[in-house]
C-alpha cells in the first residue's frame, strides 16, 4: 500500500500540472518555505503563499508557460517525501531537459518545507539566466 505522503505528493503534482491552485494550497502549511537551489533567477528561499506564487510565476514567465513536470518516482515515510522529477521547458526557442529532486518535510499531513535541487545545476542556472533575446 502506498504511504499517505506519497499519495499527497502525487495529488499535488497532478494539481500543479493542471494549475489547480486550490488543491495545491490544501497541502501547504501557512508557513511553507521552499528553497530552490542555484544561482538562476528562481533560486532562493520563498516563504508563504505570496512569495512561492511569485517564484512559480517567474518560472512561467521565464519559460513562456512551457515548463512541464513529469514524475519519475516518489518515496515517502512519516516525516518526508522525495520526488524524482524529469522537467523540461523552452526558452528563446531552445528546449532544455533536466532531472530534479524535491525533498518535502511534512507536518500534520501538509508540507512545511521543500528543497528543490536540479541535478545538472550549472546547466539549469545558465538556461534560466539567458537573456530573452539570446536565441531568437
């Protein structure tokens, strides 16, 4: 049987794909913090819904809404969940694919802290940092 936190993570990722924010928000604590690794324009720590949505909107803006997430695997226990992602996006006409790991800390069935780590960090940072006109 699947651990409840694995089910929660799968539900949230599917809702995220559909931009069903009300479902996504149900699984966030009010004080959720997301840490996005690297030096790209989306790197940093984001606290609370407003800052997190600003980061997500920035990703959409940088990729002209082409950012896509696929689940490779999800692991979970009573305190944490881990998602192995495959992600891709297009910027300036160039598609970039990367793997990413997301580590989720749960409190009362919701996530309270998240760490996102692109596997090929340098290439991800370069892709997300390119000036808009670089490949047009």
